[in-house]
C-alpha cells in the first residue's frame, strides 16, 4: 500500500514538473516572439514588356526571436514558378519555408505585356512609275510582331487612285491590339506619245476650180486611252479655187502632255490649157449638104466585125464614120482611112471612171488614141465622140466634168458629135431585124440623121446592108462626118 502511494506521489510530481516546464516553454516562446521572415519579394505586381528581360528577385528567409535568435537563423527557401518574358501572360512566383513548426509563404505576380506595335516592312519599289490603267504588281511586304511573330497574313491593303497617283495603305494589328501602318505611293506616268495616221495621201494636188478639197480623214490612238481621234486639232484651210500650197496641221495630246503631230500638204495647181490640134487633113465638102443625109457612125471598134462592115460599105460605095478605141487591130483604122471613111476619137480605154476622173485624165486618153490614129492615117483627127455621149451620167461621180469638158474640147480645136438616131444595139436589143427597124424608124422624117451603131456587135453590123438599101431606095445620101457636119449634140447632164 505504501509502495503504491509512493509511486503515485512520484507520478504526480513528474506531471507537475512537466506542467511547469510546459508553462515555462509557452511563456518563453511568447516572450521570445519567434517568427519567420521571407525577404526580397517586391511589393505589388510587376509588368514586363514581352521580349524584354526578367530577373527573378533574390529571396531569402530567416527565423527570428526577441530573446533567442535575435540575429536570425537563415532558412532554406523553396521557389515555385517561372516567368517566360517571350510570351504574354500572367505569372505567379511563390517562395516557401518552415522552422520549429512554423510555415511561411510569399508570392509575387508578374504580367508579361505587349505594348510594342508590330513592324510592317515594304519591299522597295524599283520602278519610277507605272503606266496608267495597268494593274499594280506589289513588290511585296511583311509584318512581324514581338509577341505574335510573323503576322503578314493579317495585313490589310487599301488603295486610293486619283488617276495620277496610286496610294497603298497597309495596316495590321497584333493580338494585344497594337496597330501599325505603312504607306506606299506610286506615280503614274506615260512617256509614250500618241500616234496620228493620215487617211489618204499626205501630199495632195489638184487643179484649181476643178475639185473641192475634202478632208480625207485621220486616226489617232494612244497606248493608254485608245482611240483619241476626237481630241485631234486640225489647223489650216484649203481654198480649192486659188492656186497655192496649203499646209494642214494635225495635233493631239494625251493626258500626260505627250504630243503627236502630222502634216498634210495640199497643192492647188493652176489648170493647164488643153492641148490644141492642127489637122493636116482637109475635109472637102462638094457643094451644099443634101436635104436627106444619113451619117452612119460606128463606135468602139476596131473589132471582130469591122472588116465585114468595111466590105459591106465598099460594096455600096458608101462612106461612114468610125469613132475608134485602142482595142482591136489598129491596121483596120488605116483601112478605114484608105477607103474614104472618117476616123474620129472615141477613147483609148473606155474606162469611164479613169477617163472622167479629171480633165487631165480625159485629155491624156484623147491624145493616146489620137497618136494611134496618126500612126495609121498619117494625121491627127479633130472629130470626137465622148464615151457615153456628152449627155452621159456615168461621170456624175465628178460633178460638172462634162460641162467643163464640152467647152474644153472645143477650145482645143475638136468637134464633138452625139447622135439623133440610135440602133438600140448598146443594150436595147440583140436582134438584127429590130436594129434595122430602130434605125430606119429613127431616120424617117429627119433631113440629117446621125446614126449610132457599134461595129463590135455582129448582129448590128448584119443590119447595115439592109439599112443602106433602104436609105438609097428612099432618096437618102450617105456621107462621112466632117467638122462642118451636123453635130446632133445632146443636152449636157453633168
């Protein structure tokens, strides 16, 4: 019993001792103010520019007390977290430590931000200008951002074209909303002048009073604008009735001041006087002209039926008149002359458009055939019949030409003849009997009948034998034309 009591007393004493010690320890701890300090962590938050440098703070920790460890006992600090300054974002750095059952923690917030705008780089334009109206071929561009990297595909290009200058504006924004702009200006220019092309001849000449100058026209084109004929300025006038040299100037300018010019020279020539002819051959007239005369005349030969016709005339001892051309056998002209027939001028070519294109062309044709006549007969002739007659309308493409020619041939010494009886062999009929009826019907009632036939028409030549027999039977005399014969002239229609 005493032993148990002694044990209990020992236990109670021990517990009391521990209680005292615990109370002392608590009191000592409170009195010592034990604590852990983490130092070196900046206040607040940090902002770092993307792409910049970030150095984590040097953080330390120590255990402190007021009684013991007043100078601090260094502690090991565990760091958690890292900052990637190349990427925009929010980062948290943490430090932890513990000692004597006390834990401590600190943290630091870092924002990596992008406030730097992207950079747009333009590939230099090596051309000084581009032609107006051409599509612009951009030499290229690139865009880079400190955070987003290559953002060329985000670039927007807007253009403004005022006709003189092409402006290209490049804009881009990065993921943080930072924007950048660049501008390229390209000048339009056109160094190529337009072109003027004159229609017709650049040098024109004609005789005063015989033509009226009419502008042949022109074209003008530009490599940019296309057809600019409506811009052409024409300076100068032509007085078609006054001889002289006239200059007409054509000029045109494009939108860039390039100019083109052309010149046309028009020479109005003093008209030459028609060549005159002195006929060596005499045309005897034996007494007065009979009251009933038939003048058989044949145009457009010599031809395939001319020799046959000459045989018929010879059989009846009848003389006729041949208005010849440059076609056929010219030796037949010599036979016509030798057998007492009259030979007159019709035409060398029988090309209406050529003959009646001008007075000069007409007289050139006249003298060409008259030279052949002289070669075959020994002398020129003054007898003439106009192709188509003086009343023709085929010459109307040259207004007034027949009015001028009928006066000009007389002035030159020629006598021209038309007709007052037609056989119809120039298109009216191809029947020999009808030719006979046309001629005899036309002769009836006339004291002087100038008959028109063509010795190149076989059916017409075939009617001559009957026409002569009819005429002789009805008291007519057949004669060749001379400058003194009735001319049977028509009314001039041009």
